[in-house]
C-alpha cells in the first residue's frame, strides 16, 4: 500500500507512524463481540449490565472493514470464500434446524441466531461482482450485473418456492441458510449490514469517507428510522436511544479505529479468528443452558 497516500487520510500514521494493524482491529472487534455475546446469552440472568451490549456494537463495523481489506489483499479469493463457507454452512444448517425443528433449543425457547459469516459470504460475492462491473469488460460486467441481480431476486424466489410443497420448501430453506444465504435469515444478515459492507468496499482507500459514510448509514438506519418507529410508544424516552436502541453507536465507536488503521496486516492468527466465532458462540450457549438448568 502507498504509505504516502495512506498518511494523507490516516492521522495515527502521521502522528506515531504506528497505528493499528488489521490484526489489531480484529482483536478489538473480537473482545467487543465477546462482551456482546456474554450479554446476549446470559441477559436472562439480569446480571450482565447493558453496557456489555453497547460495547458489542463496535464489532460488526470493524469486522466488515477487515473483510474488505482481506478481500482486496488475499492471495486467493476462492480460498477466502471457501473458508467463510466452511464455517457459515454448518452454522446456517444448525440455525435452520433450531428454528424449524426445535433441535437444541434452550428450555426458554431461546437459540443463537448468529450468522455474521453468511453476510460475509454474500458480501464477498458482491465485491467480486462490483470489481467485474468496474473492469468495463463486457462479459465480466454482464456477469457482475447478473450476480447482483440474483442476490436481490433470490430472497423473493426462495419465498415463492417455499410456498409450493414441504419437500421443496425444506430444500430451498436449507439452501437459503447454507450455500446461498438469503437476506434476513437472521439479524446478522440484513440490508443495512450489506449496505455498510458495500459502502466500505466502494470507498476503499478513502479512509475519512469510509468513516463518514459508515456513521451516516448506521445513523440513518438505526437511529432515524428506529426513532421514528418507537417515538410514539407509551413508555419511550429519548434516553433509550443510548441505552436500548444503541445499534447506531457502533459506527461512531468504530470510526476512530478505522482512521488509525495503518494498512498493515499484522501478526497472523487468521485461523484463530475463523474458529473463535463458532466456538465461543456454542460454548456460551451451552454454558447459558447449563446455568439455566442448574438454577431450576
């Protein structure tokens, strides 16, 4: 990466010539995610304070930023996508059976709906399609347009096919939760998440713009739209936009870290981050189940 160009958009690089590596960003995101999931799985106890959930809002924007960097700098995009699929597919399959067959669902009806890697799969395909479109080569541009159209049409097609018969519905459902993830299969696979990822990709190399658009998209979606929805509720108070409906704050917290990114990959441990995601989710879920059972 051109460090001269990077210095123009990276105040941390100018100040200390150190900044934060991609691995450093992932560690910050990982700790944030762990705090959020402790709140997510053990919230029923009433013992985990809400700031744990607030701190967790930092994770998604940072991981999305790292996804863009990883896609642009990986030696093999096919392997990059395959690594995501190797984890997202079994997690999606388990989510499907938890949701529709009630398998391994906690006694209170709760089950983990974490599917961030499914969003990453969709985004990697989007990034490649956008790159083909930008190449201005007719065949590649046409293929890119078709891929983007398919991503948008697939949820509608899946919904129509699911209304035919049980066999087709099950097959389409499994496909939509695994190899061809459908938008909105979980709170991790939503339009604003995908929009944020695409915006970060399109603005790559323009760090200040990335940070500004990250904040703008999340503020519009998670603050303005949410506020318009909940403002008329009898028990709503504006302070709840900071204590309950705080999803928008994740972008605000993440922006300074993006600006301090120094363009370096940092120490390895790539496999650790891939494996930690499913491992900690199901471990925390199992522990929350055991604690609930023990408490009677």
